[in-house]
């Protein structure tokens, strides 16, 4: 296929977040000519970062912290960045009291006091084992009175109001995998993630993406809605790119419902509004992220300097306000996982199945709750099929 610049294209990739960029790099290194079409005026998807007017590196679409246990993923990304060794810690603000989140044995002692805390700790260890990770909905099933007391505290002070803000649903109503992301930890580890590899790209995510996409076989077109250049013949299952039949691969990483004008229904998402604030002091809060688990309309405040290790005067924070996703003037951040929505998404998958060489990949296209490493892994795995 020859594109409008007179160049060959073997693979078209819609979107330049971690899904698109990973596939692009791997295929380009195999000698394929790759063309990326990106709707936004920049690469990097929601991980895009930039310096704000005060010279502070901020994540424009909300905080993204890398962590993985997957050595292949870590090694692949490490080709394009070195890392700032950031071990992410989160605290909750519970009626003014600051407690480590996930709820762990340190939190237990703060909340219940040493004496009672030690007894509860023993019971937790005897029941679940040292270093266990127990989802709140699991903890609630315990018949022990002591563990019930812990579960009730965690449910009411950490999960209930935060989850209502984030999802407009109770913890037991959202898909279990969502609250299980933040289990109760039977250990004194205050870190949010226990993965083997964690950190932040030393020069930021955007630089990582720039290096990943800097390859002679990769061509990127920014500020371009792929809808304008692609047409689908649903009767004959042919795809046209710039009015010519396209027989190469297409890796689609955007929102599939929006791309096809919601023809099989609009997939529900949760969105976020971000308020950035700058302060002249060195630091605003005690950790990179403070979750507001019982109060405020926002869910959490992130202070970027902790995440990036940047040393400079002044500090920039971001407050996250969850919103209903209405239309594409917002960003569809989170798929709302329930049987009905997953079925609707499956209809889009089925719609595209007869198109050979059309692949859906990533948080939006697959309507999944992926972390960065999960997306990179899925992208690496996809390229193994080719
Ligand atoms: N959650 C909560 N309170 C917290 C942290 C998390 O209720 O202090 C719940 C909430 O439902 C949230 C989910 O756990 O959506 C997953 O949290 P995580 O921090 O993994 O969300 P993400 O960073 O992906 O937005």
C-alpha cells in the first residue's frame, strides 16, 4: 500500500499510546513500514507528560506510575529509558488522620492501637498468612469477629466513599477485580505496589515514547482522525485507506464504539476532570498521592515532584474529579466492567472479526482495565502472532 506521501505501508496503527507504540517499534525493527495515525497533537496517549508553565513535569491526563513483575516488559521499555527509582506510596486522609494505603499492618496499628493491633495482626496472619493480599470483599466474608472489625473499618473508611465517587457504585457493585487492585496487605510494606520492577522514566514518558518511535520505518501523522482516511466495506469485508484497498495489518487502539459512530451502542466509561494547582512552596503534601477516602468531591491529589524526583522551586498538584463520560469532548478513562457492557463490546469484536488483519489492542479497544505493563505485554504478545 502506498500512502499519500508515496511511501509503502505494511501496518497501520491507530493511536500512539503504549499499545500502538510497542507494536510499531517491534514491527519496524522487523523491517515493516509502519504508519501511526494519532488523533491528538502529540504521541504517548494518556501517559503524555510535559513541563507546565512553572517548569514542573506533569502528566497531562493524570498520574501514571510504572510497575511490573514481567521481566520482558521491563527490559523492552528499558531500551528507551533509564529509570528514576520511585517506590510509590499512597496515604489516605480519613477525617484528617493520615493512614498508609493499601491498608497494611502499619495502618492496623495506627487505627486500632498497638495492643489490639497486635492481636488482630496475629489473627490476620493465622488466617491468611504473612504477606498475603486480601481483597476487601474477601475479608468481609470472614466469620471472625476481629477480622470483621478490620473489614468494616477498611470498607467504610477506605473503599465505600472513594468507590462511590469514582464509579458511582458501591464496592460490591463494581467488578471484583477493581477493588482487588488495592488489597489489604498482611505485611508492613507501605508501598502501593509490590512489583519487582517499579519506577518512573527518568526523562519522562514523552521522551520514552519519542525514543521508542524514533525509527526509520515508523511514520507518524499527528492531529489526524483515522476515521477520515479509512473506510470499511462491511458487505465484502474490505478496508480502504486513502481510497485504495488496504491489505496490510491494522492495529486499532482507540475507542471502537466511537470509531464506528456508536452503531452497536455507546460503551459506558468513567471519565475524570483534572484540576491543576501550583503552589510556591517546596511540597504540598507528605506523599506522592493522598487519597480522600471519606471526604471531598475529588478522589485523590497527586503531587508530581514526588513521582518524578524533580528538584525545583514550587510544586504542582492535580486533583481528580470523577465524571460520567458523555461524549468525546471528554477522555474515556475507565471501562465500566459489567456483563451488559462486556457483551456490547463483544458485538464490536464480532463486527470486526471478518476483517482479516484488523486487530483491537489496548485499554479502549479491548474495553479492559489495563495497567501500563499489561498493555505492553499484550502488544508484545500480539506481535508474536505475525
Ligand atoms: N479504591 C478505594 N479507595 C482507595 C483506593 C482505591 O476505594 O483509597 C478502590 C476504588 O474503587 C478504585 C479501585 O479501588 O477505583 C482501584 O484503585 P486504583 O488505585 O488501582 O485505581 P487507578 O489508579 O487505576 O485509578
